C-alpha cells in the first residue's frame, strides 16, 4: 500500500515536471508583431534554441521573407521564403545559424526589421 502511494506521488511529480517544462518551452518563443504595416520591434534578438513567432495583428495579409544580412547590409540567401500570412494568424520559424538577418514584407515596401540570432 505504501509503495502504491509513493507511486502516485512520483506520477504527480512527473506530471508537474512535464507542465513546468511546457512553460519553459513557451519562454523559448520570441515574438515579432505585424501591426499597422510595421514589424514590432524593428530589431530583435533570438537565441538559436528559441523560435521566432511572426504574428499578424493586422486585419489584412502580409508576406514575410527572411534573408541573411550580408556585411555590406545587403540581403543574401533567403532562409524563409515568403508566403501569405492571413490576418490574425501566426507562424513560427527556427534559425539554424547565428548571424544577422532581415525580415521583409514582400507586399509592403519598407516594412522590414533586423533579427540578430545568437548562440
Ligand atoms: Cu505587409
């Protein structure tokens, strides 16, 4: 009987551990908001173990593309091709290399932000 109780306690501890790790995962998301045809913030730091969440808070669509920002500040290799982001939707992106990146909306000229990806 005693071992049964101990077993239940272990299960309870395991469950609470699982829930706390789920919360920790939520903190591994960095958000960039699309609002009023701007990215907010306009400069953001993301760790390699974090996901970038691109959230469209506008009542119309955007089309974000992420590319590597070269030393001469030009956009190079595209790491996330543009796709339609409907109003009030979100998508997550995970970087595989540290560096400087630019996110750009292919619909709205001048709607850009810089993303710094660090270890
Ligand atoms: Cu846009």
